[in-house]
């Protein structure tokens, strides 16, 4: 028992999913499902942990690495890993893993749903019925913007971007995309068109962000960018809040520089009820639920367990982020 590795799980996860870890290691777990582990408890647990199974609410940084003398792997329950200082982990030969692919279709479903909800004013419509404000049919009553035959611009045409493009093509949308690297095979396979960032911004009716949050993408959407968008266009962010400058987005929405926004992610999460974005009728806000289906969240948990067990057994994990480091181990 004394020689068993120690794994700390930073949120209450179902025993049925993570029981495999118990066969191999001593497992500690934060006891709440809804609230993140307090920082002091996380740091205390990290001191003795060989592995951490983290959520994106945990900051895994130098301070944490400094106290974690046994740490070999951090398995993050998300495809994004902007909460982890990967460079610092790599210096310390700590493997960082994420959960790509298993959440792709579920997140694409949500992204496209959010686009539909925003364009067709579905939240306002539901509220009108619930609040007894539906008085009669009238020609422009809750008239939104079409989806079909409009142009969708995807900034960040990775796994989820491609899955959204497939859904958009089913709605007869024209799809533009922008990445740092052009993807000729994807263009041929899906019939999507590469565009410069400016062309995409200027021509799209729906601009959907699906890049990771990095030094390069942080603050990518500013007043200048929103000004270049069509006044009838919608901004949809399912990636990470800080990719847009939030105050600039609020300005663009208030000034009518864009028609509306569909947001699953924010600068600070959760956002408060009195947040300026929630005061605007042309905003549809969701509580960061991109990958939140039971099937997918379960698959993500299983993948985190696979990754942890692999590293602790000196095997290559399925989905390491710092791949080079692992190859050198
Ligand atoms: P992915 O397959 O790695 O795709 C990311 C794409 O972004 C790549 O095609 C990449 O292409 C592009 N990109 C990176 N930096 C860029 C830049 N500076 N400018 C333009 N394009 C850039 O990742 P994914 O699985 O599709 O996930 C994408 C992101 O969605 C995640 O990182 C995460 O933050 C977010 N996400 C959110 C939720 C949610 O619950 N809301 C759920 C899942 C994922 P190049 O390298 O060629 O630029």
C-alpha cells in the first residue's frame, strides 16, 4: 500500500467510471461535483500526487509544480489546456494529457445549436411564450436571421471546426475558414474555402471561433475586427472567452456594429447575473457546456484514466499534449 502511487482527482467523478484507478493506486478526490477544489487543498494534495486528474477550473502552474515533487502526469478533462503551463510541465518532464476527439461531435452539435439559437432568436422566443407575452401572430414577430444559404466563417478549422462545417453544409451554408495552416484535403473533402482572417471577417454572416486560447489568439477579436464584420453578422464563441476582448464585444453589440452574439465561454466563468452581456437582448449565453453530454463526459473521464494509468505504467498515453517530452522519456 505504501508503495502505491497517489492520484488526486479535482472534482467528484462517478466511482463507476474511475474505479479502475483504485486497482492500481491510492485515489483521493475532491468531494464536490459542482464547485472546484480550493487552491490550498489542491496544493496540499499535489505535494504527494504522482498524477492529477484536473478540470479546466484548476490553474496548473509553476507554484503547483514547485510543490509537486512526485508528479508525473496531469490529465485534464478537456481538449483545451490553457489552464496548464505546458512549457513549465515539459521542463520538469511532467506529461500533460487532454481529451481531444472524444468530444468533437458533441461540441460541434452545441456550436451549431448555439448558432441556430442566436440567428433565429430562440431564447427570446421561448421566454415570450413562458412569460405569457405571445399575443398574436404578426409579420415580423421575433423574425430572426436565416441560417440556410448564409456564409459561416470558422476561425480555427480543427477537429471541431470540421465537424461544425459538415453540419453547416447540411444547411446549405457556404463555409469559409481561417487557420494558420491551409488544409487542402479538407477543402476538397468538404468543399470549404480558405480565406484570410480579414476576408472571413468581412464576408461571413456567422463568425464562429474554434481556436485554442494561446498567446497568439488571446484578444484576437477587438473593436477593429468587430467593426469590419457585417452589421447583420453574428459572433459565436465556443472556444475560450479571452479570445475576444470582452469590453470590445459589448461595445460592438451595443453600438450595432454586429447583430448579436452566441457565447458558451467568457473571460471569468461563471459570469454573474448582472454581467453587462446578460443585459443585452442580442446575446445568447450558455454556461460552458460545449462537451456536456453524458456519453461524452463519461468518455472524457475514461480517457483521462487511460492516460494516467499509461504514464504511471511507463507507457505512452493515448493523448499527450507535450508529445516530444514523452518520446524522450
Ligand atoms: P484542434 O483540432 O487543435 O483545432 C484548433 C484549430 O485552431 C486548428 O485547426 C489550428 O490550426 C487553429 N488555430 C490555432 N491557432 C490559431 C491561430 N492563431 N489563428 C488561427 N487558427 C488557429 O482543437 P479542437 O479539438 O477543434 O478544439 C478547439 C478549441 O475549442 C479547444 O482548444 C478548446 O479551447 C475549445 N473547446 C471548447 C469547448 C466548450 O465546452 N466550449 C469544448 C471543446 C473545445 P493551425 O494550427 O493551422 O492554426
